[in-house]
């Protein structure tokens, strides 16, 4: 018995593949107009001020303005204080993140809320709180002054403290999220082999969460570099001692707008560099 096959007919099993729909320019099925217009408006709202900063920048006088002694003092103080604040955040924030991610204790949710409070707290309020705590008549500051003769407000140390206060939550949140994503069985295996909890953390956990620590440190450094409210309230605005780049921008805006734009360009360049350093973490899908 012979079967009659039409020319070009397949002799094997029939596999019907679904036809691919043609993809529009706005996405797989196109972007709804009620979403496209607000999205483009939001993009313009975020980018236009930055473009205006570039357009109105005094490019011809920019090298001379950035070479002044005051600018370099503010830039140097900003870089040093932001780095010191990040170091403080690493020393104190990584253990705190481990406690929040790996241990159970009463009120852990409340403690986590307190840790993230500086993220939503107005920076000026944070500066006032630091004054009330560490000022000469503060809760702790009066004892530091009476016992050790240490006065923190309106010093370079106050700049580091203010920046660490507002920047540490970024590090804690990043490291805690990385710790929760890491498999705790590696730590448990290390402890069953005789390692102490601290040795397991140092030799096993830290290498696993190193990318999260690095990302959190970069975010904390960038936040510390741009800190204004808590710094000017707790440390003041003294050139060469407490005047950071954001404070210099604020002061220059009142007297020399072109200088303020030039200083803002420096901070914008630093911010772009931070985003470039985090691009793999933010733009790479899991």
C-alpha cells in the first residue's frame, strides 16, 4: 500500500511551530500610550536639569575656577572625609548587617527600621540629633568634654561622623540583602569542621558577600561625598576644616554662580563614575 504525498510534504513527524509575532518599536507588544507619555516626561524631568548644568557651564573659565586653593581644599576634605566615613561604615556596618541577617532576637524588625531611619530622616534633623548627642552639652558629648577634653562639633571629625551617620544605612542594607541571598549552609559546614563562628565568617562568608560589600561601600562613599544638611548643622562651614564640596557649592551660589556650577560639575563627574562602577551590579540580570 502506497501513500500519496504531495510534493514538498515532510515525511517525519509534524512539528508546528508557533509563528513569531512581529515586535513593535516600543517593545514586544508595543507600549501603551498612557504609560509612554508619563515615562518620557519622567525621563525629561530627571535629565533636563543635568543637561542644563552642562549647557550653562562656564567651560572657558572652568580650569581657572577649579584650580583655586579653596576648591582644592574643599575637594580634598570631601574625598578624605567620605573615605573615612566609608571606613567607619565598613567596620561597624558589616557586623550589624550580619546580626540582622543571621541572628534572631526580639525586636529585630524594629532595629532594622531604626537602622534605615537616616535614609528618610531629613539631614538637618540628623545634624540636630548629632548635636544633642555629641555636642558640648549633649547626652554623650558633655562627658567626652569633661573626662577627656574632646569636643566634636565644628571639627573635621564632626564631618566624618555626620557623613557616616547618613551613609552607613546604605552599606547595611546592601550587605544584609547579600547575606540573605547567600547560602548559610557553607557557614554551617565550616563550623561542623571545627571553625569558630568568626573564622567561618572571615574565611567563608566574607568572600561570598564581597560584591555586596563593595557595592554598599561605593554607595555609602557617594552618599557621604554629597552630604550637606547634617554636615553644615553638626560641623559648620569653615574653609579648610569643615567645608566640603557641597558646602562650597552652597556658599559659591550666593556670591559666584559660575563657581557654583563648576563645583557642581565636579560632583556630577564623581556621581557618573560611581554609577559606572556599579553598572555590572545594577544592569546585569540575575
